[in-house]
């Protein structure tokens, strides 16, 4: 069985981001970029499934500008067998990504599609769900545990939901999106980074996949959240009640 | 414990010279440190360079250029502890392109991030309320205001284009020796070392090693001690300064690209050597910082707080008002100059750049000399590997180069300040206008920096104003702007040679100077359950500046390299 993992190149989680002066977005020039942490978890899960003998190949997919290849190389260094880069220059919103993934799934025919639950730059949490809808595949999102039964072609997924944990049984092929507690991703070792250089990365364009990238979303403005106001020490419970009622309007 | 068999060496003769091929390293017995799946993996190169900074990358580029010229192929590997090339690079920086013109003469046409020529050069003597213009001792015509972190990134790209393999996120933690005490490689800490010590290590073996770790490089210091390189070079000890810097984005009308200002005087006192800098880059960005020589006497001095004070000077407030800080960082730099250059060659390799120490103090520039030293070492290395000569040619080349001539001429500026600010300034004026290095003698440095600290009872505490959150900030806020991060589940990389000394000596005798000079608040004394103050090391905050390794009075703190990929994340420094 083949596993396809979608990975995204985002601003590194440790970077202190700031908004561009023209308010059109977040400053990404001269800023460290890395693989989205949830995508790392997704790739790690795929690699573990392969290492336990339940899958034959892990294919990493990334979409965007040419620099995505760097992220794919990191994925290959972690252990993915092949990479696919869909070259696209404009903004890629979740629905476009989902359509492209659907097209790639039809080419590669994987038994499992694993994604991170959301990207840390836009926090959309939509792509996995959308691609499952487009493919008509079952989905197990916010996965904190995945157990594969190859014989019966079933994946049992523990999901982290608001009320606790929900266990779903999904018929393969299926879409899984990963949450934080699923696993601890491995680091790419130096020899693996070297070996990754010779692994293949195939390029596609949206046109080749017959997908039209048109966005029905437009970012109007990006601003920093308002600065936190200093706290106020109140002298009595009455004063607190008064402020909560008349200033904060919460009671 | 485990028995380690020596590697099987196979010598294969090839027309270009004998090559050493390492077969395997075998380990018997259960060594708790190693995971069961793999033995240490070793990778081999002709040249291994530690540190992807200006010196290391210049050496790598020059080596590949020589390979192309002579039709040879040498494998060159650069390991870098930062998460990416440039992440640990911090410098003022008013760049003299002399070495870059020699290395990559086409840099202007290759989109090098060098685009702001120096447009004005000012020198101020600051008092608490005034800025007195003095004749400018610098000549920056033809130089550029740059972000060295950006330049190094660009150089990294150029190196990779030529076939150099660069591995960021890999920290060289250990030097490997053969039976004859010759350096044969380095071991890198793999990422993912748990606090319990279980880890995998990788070896980079090289026929030749170049150490370009920057000022006070951890491996370089070990090598210099082991092979007595200072004595061999008849050099004095190295002296240092701590530089603390911020990059601000200021309001439109206030920006003057290429403007360069240096100051002397306030907030530092007459006995403390140092000053500040203010450079206008592009995109409304300015670099502002302070440099404090680490041979200061008063253990209550807090360089970080002095920097915060500086920003409140009436001549500086108007510039910063309305602006915001983009990045913060700190790094030590060499001030020893000519007198402190060690013999830079050791069996198996050489030391280049600031790890050896080629900074020109009166010019306050070290990038061009670091790059040139890398280039000279590369030429010597190529000679060794391709023509069978030896690395002594690097030392000879250094002494015949413009590095030597420049540093020799600059040698008496800094030591004159041992006698105080006024004598120092007088000597500087004398040297600059009349003598130009022709004094028939060479002044010596004073005590090593860590010995210069007086005991606390002989000094008066300094009261620093609280940060206002607009121009001045507290350490945690500044630290956040350095994008510093370390994987928390790893052993602390700051080691105490004797764990009792902080509470027995540093705290009572010197009032815990490390809690003041560290620009990242790594060292804090916190009361424990018995209300006794105990040292707490917040290693995760570390900016890799090396100030503690230099200034600790009993040299009890040893800076060792943490897991690769951690530390600061500078992008415009």
C-alpha cells in the first residue's frame, strides 16, 4: 500500500512574526521557513506505518513556489521515498490544495492520505476535510492514535474531540489528519540528508493535473491584534462588579 | 562499558595522492549511550569546515574555485550549528568589500545583499545630555552598510552552487584524533538527544579540518590549548568585547540610508573601553548597538542595561521614537588584534577567522580579514591535498598578506586604553595622524578579561533605570526578538567545571557577575527552600555569545555546544 503525505512549507514556529507595513500579510522575506509541525507528525506516522511493514512506499507532496523543494528534501531526509512538487506561484487556499491533492491521488492511487490537521500560518484546518469530501473517502481528523489493519483494510483512529476521545473505524482508502499527540517526529540525520539528495522529486503544474486555481477567498487586510491593556487593581468586590458590568459588558 | 576496536584503515594510492578510507568503527558491549540500531555513522570528506560564517564559507568557495581551475575534485563539507546558514551571524556591520572583491569579483551582478554604500560617517562623544561631534577617525569610503547574516546566507548559496555541502543544524561537538594525536575529524551531536544521554552521533572525517567557529570557538579553544598554539605563535592572550545589537524599523522621514555613527563616552565610564554604533540600512531599518570591552573592572556593570540606557540619550531618542524593534542579539568579538594571533596550524588542520582573531580594532572590522584568512587557508589546504605541501604555508601566507600589514599597523590603539580613556584617545590620535603603526615597540594587553574584574566590595553597585517598554526593554522581551530556541529536553550545554564555585566564589566575592553580563539571562540566583541563593542555569535562553566562557572570574563556566539547530535565529543581524 502506498501512503501519500501532504506537507506545507510555513514560517518556522519559533520565529517572531510581524505584519508587513502595507498590511497585506505577514512578513515572510528573510524569515526562517520550515515544515509545518503537524505535517512533520503526519510524515512521521506514515514512516512508522511503513516501517511496521504495513505500507510499501511513502510519497511526500508539497505545493507552492520552488522553495517547497527544500521542505520536500527534509521530508525525504526523514525517510520518505519520493517527492512530488506541484509548482504554483499564487496564493493557494485550502480548496485549491484539496483539488490538487484529489488529482494527485487519482495519479498515485495511495491507500492512505495523511495530512497535518492545520498549517500554523493560516490555521485553516480545512484541507484534509475538503479532500476527503472531494474523493468521497472516509476521514479521521485530529488523530491522536492510528492503528492499521491491513488484512481487513481498516484504519482505527482515535480522535481528539471537545468531549474527549472518539474512536472511529475507517475503511481504506481514507484521509487522516494528525494532531499533536500522535507521535514525536524524528530528526533527519546527516547521512539521511545526504541520501535524500538522490531521491526523486517529480514536478507537476496545476494545468497538467487539470485543476484551475481560482480563489474564492481574498485577504483584505492583516493587522496585529490590539495590544493588551494593563490590568487594573480594584479595591472592592463592588468595584469589580461595576467594572465587569459597565466597562467590560460581560455581566 | 564496551570495548572499541580501532578502525580498519585501508590506504589506497590514487594518482593525486594517498587517500585514507575508513571502513567501520566496531563497538562491543552495551554502551548505554548508543541506540541499538546503528553504530556511529561516519562520512568522509577531503575538507571539513566547522562553521558556515564569512571565514568558513570563503574557505569553502575558494577551495571549489581552485578545484575548477585545476580540474581536480575535492569534497568539501561545512557543518553549522545554527538552524540555517546565517542564523548565528551577528555583526554591526560596515563592510569593507576588499576580500569579497578578491573572492567573488562579480558580486555586484549576482544580487549580493550589499546595496547601501556608506553615505556619511560621524563620531560623537556622548555625555549624559549632549553629543559632541569629534573628527571621524574612520574612513569608510567605498564600504557598505550590510546585514552580515544576509551576506552569509548569500555566500552559502554561492558555495552550494559550487558544490560545497552545507549542513545546518549540525553542531560539531567533539574532535576526533588518531593514534598520533592528529585531528582526523569531528563528531556532530545529532538532534534529538534526550536528557538521559541517549543519543546517536555522526562523524565527519576529513583529510583536513578548518575551524571557523567565530570568536571564542569551543573546539578552537580546545585545539589551541592542546597544541599550545598561543605559545607557538608568541602570542598574548586574546581580549574580548561583548556586542549587543538591535535592528529597528524607524519612521519614514528619519531614515538616512548609509549613515554611519559611532560614539564614545556615555553611558560607559572612563575606565571601561567601549562605545556604540548606529548604522542606517535599507527598508527603514537601522542597526543600533553597544560594544563593551570585557576587561571592565566593576562586577556590577550590566552591558545589556548600559545599552538600554544608551537608547535614552537625547541624540538617539528622536531617531527611535515611533519605531519598532525587529531583532535583538549579542555576540562577543576579539579585541586582541596582532598581539593575540595564535599559531593557527595544528596537525590535521587550521583555524581561520575570528576563532583565531583577525579583527581590526580601530577600524572595528573583522569580516574582511576573516574572509581573507579563509581564502588563504583554502589555498594552503589545496596545496596540501593536491600538491603535497604542508599547512605551514597558511601561516606564511598570512604573514605576507594585507591582513598582517593591516593588523600590525593597528596594533597599538587598543592596548593604549589600558591607561584610561584620555591616554587611549591621545594615542589613537597620534597613531591615526602621525605614527600609523610605526612605533618601534608593541604595547601589551593588560590582564586577561576574567582576571580584570575587581571584587564586589571594592566597587559600587550601579542603579539601572527600569525599561519603559518603548525604547528600552527587559531581557525576556528582547530575548523573544532573537528567535532563540533550544530543544528543552537536552542536557544543559553550559558546564560548571566545579559546581560549588558559583555559590562559594561568584556570589559572595563578585556579586554574581554572570547574572549581569549575560545578555540572555541564562544565569540567575534564585532562593531555594532554605532561602539560600542558588545558581539556576536557563540554558535554553543562550544566545551563543560566549561572554560567560570569557568573563567568569574563575573560568569555571565552560560553554559547550548544544544540540544543533537551536540557539538564536538571526535573519537581519
